[in-house]
């Protein structure tokens, strides 16, 4: 049976590594943030919105354009009062316009661009937080599978030892065949647990690979880190952190602000537009002379006023749509906040339960170990039957397995709590 255990361990293809190539939790998170595709996409989107910031200033700057032309027809000569005069065949024009007032639409266009930049920045933060949570959850699930594998090995060792003892006693006709069969069943169950724990280890390690952007065939060794539970946070303090730092809630606020900016921009459509335009025009028979002649020409300047009177109700309908968009965004924000508070309350209750159950389970293990040792001694003396001993051993294995599940489920819940609070990643 020892050969089977060795083969199973070799089939795993991984062990806890202590060499320099093994990765700690912090290193895994760093790799994940660099290689995860969702983070890379969010970074590109953030840079894309930053590039739009310059364009948002266009409403405050003048518009300048220049046009030149050259006639391809033959030059003509006209006579004015008998004096020959050569008609110009080249011209140049310089146009300058500047908006003075447009109902604050230029200002809100700039505000909208800044709002989009903020939104993409928070989206990037959210993607990083999700990667961190995914890496932590898969990391602690892997550690749990390792310890559960150790418990399964212990269970198998106890079952083998018990089967060996019962077999010897059966040969001496000290126990019945029923005891021997029960010991064999117990050993078979333990072997099954070992095989399942090996599969669980491989599966959870693959989950880490996926979380950090590795392929499933890339080698990866893990360093076991600290699994001490964090102190519990009070609900009121946690609520304040959610309101201040939760990425989803911040995105909902930004969407509400964006809806408000759109509405204010549409209001500006109902105001008049005032702009100044100036033109410089020069012409000559030579192309170069017409262009250089712009400096000697006085501009033609105009002050323009455009007043919207009737737009077939399109502007009013659009304004009404945006008003309801604001109300919808506000309702979505309130709904999200209620949902987050419920999730927060559930998580804090769950963590509090883990903090209470873990010490109790540690005491249960101590009692189960004593009970198992006592049951073994009584069985050796013939004071117990095989069923009492097997029950005591099963209780010990179950208590150890339960402690592992409680401990690492608590760490996974802590990772989820950090994401809700918005404390796992800082911009």
C-alpha cells in the first residue's frame, strides 16, 4: 500500500516547494495583475479615455482654417477706361471663428470627458480587485486541498494499521470475519479519499494557473503563506468603507453624474449661440503673391447670434428622456447600495460564525484524538469491538477535515470582504 501512496503523490505532479522558483501569494497576485487579459483591456480603455481629454477642450479654442486656389484658365486682360488690367487668377482665404457662448455645452462636454476618464479608472480598479480575489480564493482553496490530502493520508495510514492488526487477530481467531470485513471496507474508503484528494489538488492548482494567466501545463510551485484570520470589523465601520471605496458603487455614482451632465448639456441647446468670425481674403495674378498678401488685408469680422426657435419637439423629447435617465441611474445606485449592504451583512455574519466555530473544532479534534487512542487501547484489550474503534477514527478524520474547511473558507470569505470594502487594491 505504501507503494500506491508514493505513486499517487508522483502522479500529482506537484508538491509544496521551497526552492527559489516557488511563488508566494503576493507573487501570484503580482503575476495575475500583469498577465490577466481583463486587466490589460481595462488599462487600454483607460488610456483611450485619457486620449479623449484633449479633444474635450475643443469647445474653448478657436477654429482656424485656410484655403488657397489657382485658376487653370488662361490669363485674361481687361480694360478699364482704356487702361489694360490683368484679372487675378490666384486667391487665398484665412478663416477664424471663436464661440463666445453656447449654453455651457462646451463646458459640459469637457465635464463628460473627465467623467468618462474617472469611470474607466474605477473600472480598472474593479478589474484588479476581481483578479486579486480570484487569486486569493484559488490559492486558499489549493492550500485547503493540500491539508485535506494530508488528512486523507492519515486516514489511510490508520485504516492500514487497523486492517493489519485485525488480520493478525483473525488469523489467531481472536476476532470474527465481520471485523475483518469492516476493516477492509474502512481501508477501501480511505484509499478512495486519497485518490479524490489528489484530483482536488490538481484541479485547484489549475484554478490558480487560470487566475494568474498561466496555461494549465506551465509548471507552478506554491509557497504556503500565513493563514491567520484577520480581526472582525464592525458593521458600521464596514458600511462606511463600502460607501467610500466600493468600485461598483463608485461606478454607479459616476453613471448618475454622467446622466446629469448629459441632461445639462441638452438644456444648453435651448440657449442662443454667440460666436465671432473673421475672414482674410487676398487675390493676385501670382499664387505666392496672393498668399503673402494676406498680411496686408484687413479682416472681415462678424458677430453672429443663433437663436433656436422650433426644432420639431426633438430637443424637448431628448431632454425628457435624459431626465428619466437620471431617475433610473439614481434608482440603480440605491438598489446596488442595498444589495451591497446585504452582501456585507451576510459576509460579516459568516466570518463571525467561522471565528466561533474554529476554536470549538480545535477542541473537538483534541477530544477526538483522545477518544481514538482510548478506543484503540480498549480494542487491543478486547473491551471494544471493531465498530467502536472505526467510529472513533472516522470522527477524528471528520473533525480534522472540518477544521481545514472552516479555516480556508474563512480566508476566502475575507478575500470577498476586501473586494466589497474596496481595500484590496489602491490606485
